[in-house]
C-alpha cells in the first residue's frame, strides 16, 4: 500500500510595512488613550502600509523569504493558497498576483476567505493535498492590509488592527516530524458579529458608501466571548484527539488578536504564559497573517526549535476557527 506522506513546515518568512503607528499616534486621530488601548488589548504599536503598497507585495516578500529558508525554488511550488480578506482587487485571487511576483509558474493559486482563521484553513488544505499525493510543495500565506478596510473614525475598531504577511512552505516530511493534525470549523449563524457588508454584491455600492458599510464592523464583546470559547475548545479537541495534554506542547501560538483573549484562552487550557507566544504588542491584530508571522519570529528567536511541538489556534469572522498541531 502507498505510504501517506506527512506534511511538514520546511521554511517560514514574514514581511511588514516600514511605517509604525503607535498608540500615541492614534491619540491624535481618535478619542482614545495609550493607557486604554494597552489595558484592553495589550497593543502598543502596529505596522501600516503606505498608500502605494499592496497586499500582494507583502505576501510575495514573505513567500520569497519562506522559499529561501526552505531552500525550494518558486518553480517547485504546486499550490499557492493565501488566507486574506483584503486582496489587491475584488477578483482574481490575490494568490495569482503573488504567483506572478515570485515566478511560481507551475502552481495553482487561490485564496481562502476565512478571516483570521485563513492561515490555519490553508494549513489544513496543504496537509490534505500533500497527504493525498496531489501536491509536493504548498505555499501557505496569510497576508492582510486591514488598514484599508478599517474605519479610522471608529475608535472601538481602529486601534485593534495592523498590516503584515507571513508564509510557510509545506512539503513532505522524511521522518516523524511534521503536521500531526489540523482541525477547522465555522458557524454561519454568527456572520453578523464580525463582517464587512458593503463591498460584496448584496448592497449597491452607493448605498454602502452612504451608510459607511464599507468598513470592518464588529461587536467587540460578543467576539471576545466566542473567541475565548472557540479557541479553547479547538485546542482541547486537537490535543485530546491526538492523546496529548498541554504538557506535551513546547509552544502555544494563538491568533494575536488581543492580549486579554490570549491570556483567557491560555487559562482555559491550563497553559502557563511562559509557553505562550505573544507579539500582539508590536503588530496589533494582523488577521490571517498573525500566526505565520508568530511562527517565523518564534523560530528566529529560538522559541521554536527542531523537534519542538507547537499548537496553533485561530478564530475569526464567519465565525471560523481552527487549530493545528505540529512537530517542527
Ligand atoms: N479608546 C477609549 N475608549 C474606547 C475605545 C478606545 N479606543 N473604544 C471603545 N471605548 C469606550 C466605549 O465607547 C465604551 O465607553 P462607554 O462605556 O462610555 O460607552 C467603553 O470604552 C467600553 O467599551 P466596550 O466596547 O464595552 O469595551 P470592552 O471592554 O469590551 O473592550 C474591545 C473593547 C477591546 C474591542 C473588546 O471587546 C475586545 O477585545 N473584543 C474582541 C475584539 C477583537 O479582538 N476583534 C478582532 C477581530 S476577531 C479576532 O481576531 C479574534
């Protein structure tokens, strides 16, 4: 019988804009304070793209770094999958623009719209493609320019988000290391709690513009509650399914939305904060990019090393959520 290949992370990369927007800068834009933002979210600064910069440029830069660290050429990539809700254009897929920028001429390229869970959804797909033998190398990217869909007049949301990109090259593992399992889920009854209504086809553009429905809208308290429950459940589920407990994990990488969501999730899972990767203070919430940025940074800082077990978990609009267990 044909042996099922195990998928593993072969290389990682990240890219962010140069411009940094601090909480002090935000105090000049909306009625807020550094203290309020730090206390409620843990965020201190975030990267914001310049007007001329695009999602595909950052995604391509992160992808090129991941290819370099994996020692794989762009032509070897079979599939490019990008988690994003802020692509360069309405269509075609942002992954197609990335494909052109990096010269991945042999790939099929497409996007996943799963908001902040986009990277974990991408990992689940990559795992399936590699295990089924349909692909050898998959480039999974999470990249968002959330600043472009942020209402800079709404203090309840504009302090939360940032721009950035992260990418991983996924390929077959030679040994036991690799993706142990992935889990994805969604609940379409809760779309209203976090959405952007006015850039689709259900509302005429002129109405959407007049009613300011062209920005991300969120019911923060509800999102908070569901995020903690869903990320806790998705983590517990994947650990239990694979006969593990949080003691078997070397590093926990939750989606970097908000420090309070991260600490509440860790508490629910009984994981001490020294095992939890946190960089939300420097990036804000970069949605689909947050986990691949964190993986790349954690490897660079040697918080994640070869052989380490890592649990990642995400939650976002849809609602969507998911987890991934990997041995690096
Ligand atoms: N600065 C100062 N005051 C503010 C600000 C701000 N930036 N934003 C809101 N306030 C005020 C409100 O107007 C309100 O004032 P009022 O009491 O006079 O009416 C007060 O602060 C409390 O507002 P709440 O919304 O109840 O504040 P809360 O404690 O819930 O914190 C927050 C808000 C930070 C958004 C929180 O609900 C949260 O973290 N939610 C999760 C949202 C999130 O992370 N979403 C990301 C997308 S989903 C994901 O990635 C998981």
